[in-house]
C-alpha cells in the first residue's frame, strides 16, 4: 500500500538560486543574530559581551539598591544632631532582594565595571558604563557616588545648618541683651532726669517763695513805720517794776518831749483823751481790727477820723504814771489782751 506522507521540503537558497539546504551545517556553530552588530564599533581591550535581558540590568539594580540605601542613610544623618559615622553596607545577595533576583540570571561571575581604553567609545547598550546623567565625557571619568560620601555630605550639611542656627541664636541673644541694657540705661537716665527736674522745680519754688516773702515784707515795711524816728528802748514787754501793779503791758520808747508821734499804719482813730495812769492816750484801730495805744502824750494832733501810715497824730510827753518823757506803745489784736509790740513791729518788716 502506497504511503501518503508528503515529501520533505527543500530550503531554497536565495543567494545561489539553487534548492540546497539553507541554514548552518551540522558542524557550524550557531550564533544569535544581533541587528545592531554592524552599526556598533568594536570595543578594544578587555570587555564583556552585553547580555540582552528582558528587565533591568544587574548593574542598574545594584546602583538602584545603593542609591536607596544612600538616601536612607542621608535622611538618618539629617535627623540627627551631629554627623554620624560612616555606614558600611554589606554585600547583598541579589536573589534575596524582592523583585530584583527574578530579573537577573544566575551568572554573576563578571564584573560590574570593566576598564576601557581612552580611545574606545562606551557601548550605548551597556548600562554598567553609563553615567548617572546618561552621558559621559571622554576625557574624564564620571564621579563615583558611594554611600559613605552621601552620608558624609548629609552630615556636613546638617552640621553647617546647626552651626548656622546656633550662630543666629547667639546673635539674637546678644541683640536682646544689648537692647535690654539700652532700655535699662534709658530708663535710668529718664529717672535721673525726672529727679533732677523735680529738684530744680523744688529749688525754684523755694526761691520764688523766698522772693515773695521778701516782697511781702518790703510792702509791709513800706506800709508800716515806726512811731518815732529816733528813740531808745527803756522798758520792754513783760518786765516787772514798781511803776505798775502787774508786769509791763507795753514797750517804752524814751525820746525828748515834743518828739512827733506817727501812725504806724493806715487806720481810724477811735478814741483820744485822758486815760488815768496812761495820761493822754490815742487808740488807732487798723483795718484788721488790731488796736494801737499811744500813751503819756504831751499833746494830741488828731483825735478822730482816718489816718494813713506816717501821719503825725501827737507828741511825746510824760503825762500820767510816768517817770520821764517817753512813749508807752501797746498792741492789742482785736482790741483784746496786749502782745509784745517789739515782735509785732518786727513781723511787719520793721527793723528795731
């Protein structure tokens, strides 16, 4: 019985135009076709063949793990007050890293970086030779970023920030202290100025009071006068003697007979005449009610009415109970009991 299986197909060689088996011979080595093989310059020196992988290159994974560790270490350094010591990172088994070991094959005998001659150009498909920014200067190597350098930089930055904050705090404290001292000095100066001003006002008030008193006395002296222009005190108020029953009630001013007697102040003559032991007497009532008694007069010039300061109202004599010519002067406030005439006259600014 005839077989119905089809005859095997013969591969057609487009280059030779013959139907010869197409493909590698049995003894020829099989190679993987690389479409970019002709466009990439051959790498001189030691190198490794880039392996095509479906996921992240192993070197990229290692770099990513290193960067994550560095960022974590930098954050820990930033959170501390002083710069931490360098952190040693142990070698990690990539198969134990979740999500990374499945992307990398078991071949880890190669190195992550290979020395390349200065004239060679890095393979754009080799991620191990790529710089962090995707480009590399042909005249200088890209800086190597390590966990220790990142930790040191973060610690130095933290230290600089702390020192700056301390300096700012010290500067602020110094400024506060200076401002407090200035305020205290200003308050002390203001208090001293206020005290000096108060003292000056007090002295000025005392001086004004003294001047006012002097003016008052001057006015009183101008408005008051002594009863005699020339005299000699012969007996003072309160003295005792045989000439009177009780103590002396007035002031005796000895003067020649006929010496003019003047009104000591403006007032009104309310009484004039013979008064027994007082002899001829004139009573002058002042505006404040004080009565001035002029006694032992030889004559009376005015016996009633208003008189002004300095008006002559009588003359010195020795009438009544008298031992010689003199003026017996009495001062009776409100017409009552007598007081010392010498003190009263001096109180009016008169010198006696």
